[in-house]
């Protein structure tokens, strides 16, 4: 999540609802994708919490953190870092 806070701070964004990954066209595609996924996750989370749909809240948490962040983004980030560092 440091990635979000870094770019949000650069753009002077105070909350996630006003954050749009398209504001950063120079970011690598995977970084824009995970930021977009984070934005969608927070939107779903807030909506389902308000409507007391806790089963959908837990599904959103699981989908974002395990299926998107861990299984896709971190694996891709590791591959990019390995290529960049030459190891």
C-alpha cells in the first residue's frame, strides 16, 4: 500500500475516493492495475459495509489481498525487481 500513499501524496490526494490511477500514465501497467484494483476494492468494501453485507465484505478482502495483490501483483513485482537488479 506504500505505492498508493506515495503517488497519492505526490498528487495531493487526501482520500482514496478521489484517486484515479489514470492520473499517473507514466506508471508501469501493473502498478496502475493494482491501484485500480485497490480503488475498486475500497468502493466495494465501503458499499457493502454500509449495507451490512458482511459476506461480500469478506469476499472483497479475500479477492483483493489474496487473488490480486499476493498472487498477481507481488509475483509480478518480484519478477520485475529481479530483472531490474540483474539477479
